[in-house]
C-alpha cells in the first residue's frame, strides 16, 4: 500500500475516533457530566457554609458575653411600662401619679388630684402601643414643679403633654394652716409605652434605643 494511502487512512481513523468521542461526550454530558459538576458545586457551597458556621461557633462565647452585658445595661434603664396590658398599664400610671403627688405633698395638703381619666392613644399609627391618662391637679407652684419633674425623670419613662396651667383664687393648706398664696389649676396628659409582646424586656428596650423612640433613655 502506498505510504500516502496509509497516512490518509490513519488520519481518517483518528478523525472517526474523535468524532465518536465527541458524540459520546454529547450523549453523556446531560446525565453524567452536568450532574457531577452540580454535585461538586454543592460540595463547595457546603464546605463554605461549614466554615462560616464553625467560625460563628468559635465566636459564640464572646457574643454571649456581650449579650449578657447589654441585657444588664438595658435592664438598668427600662423605657417601656412593665405591665403586659393596657388596662394594667393604666392602673400603673394612676398609681405612679398618686405616689408622686403624695411624695410632693404628704396628705395631699398642698397638691390634690381632681381627675385621672384613661384616654385612647393620641395616634393610632404609633409604632408602640401608647397608654394615656388625662390628669387634673390643684397644686402650689413648688409642688407642681416637683410632680412634673418626678413623672418625667422616673422609671419607667413617662411623658407629659398638653400641659395647661391656670391661676386660681382658692387657698391651699400647708401643714394644717391656710396659705395666702393662690393655687394652680393644672391639666395634662400623662402617657407611656407598652413593651411589644413579641419581645422580651431587654430586647424591647434595645429596640427602642436603636430606633431612637421616646421609650428609650
């Protein structure tokens, strides 16, 4: 056989072999090669997730320590009312008001509560549920200053709004005697915020601090 014919046959056989291999690859790719590539990609993703989880687990003690410190700090400056419902919170507001007025004027001699009526929330779009009481007092000027300061600077955080002060002609008693000074007819709205039911105390306080809302110190 001439050398040229032999070379031609070898190249032809090589071409046929390559064609067969290409056809075999095209036939095997959909059900063998592609799934194997997908499995390899999933294995890489699993290894990456495992590395992330292992790193987070190693950091868990430090995170828990920071969480405990934050919880302790937030517990020392609660912003929300401690009661779990609006009814209980209203009663708590009234009790707080009575305590503050009594401290400012023992026996209610120079400052007395004339009215304390629950009010609906001023704004239904509030992010946190608001509990409000309408208050009316008859007080001397020093006692009124003491009451307002105690209400707005105590714990939990309370707020005074719609404050109206009018001078009156009635006399208040100081220490059992009649005073010549006229008292003040005072009305205002006293309110606070309920803790969200979905959050524990520390988390709720943290949320209020982060959001910069009135419930946070």
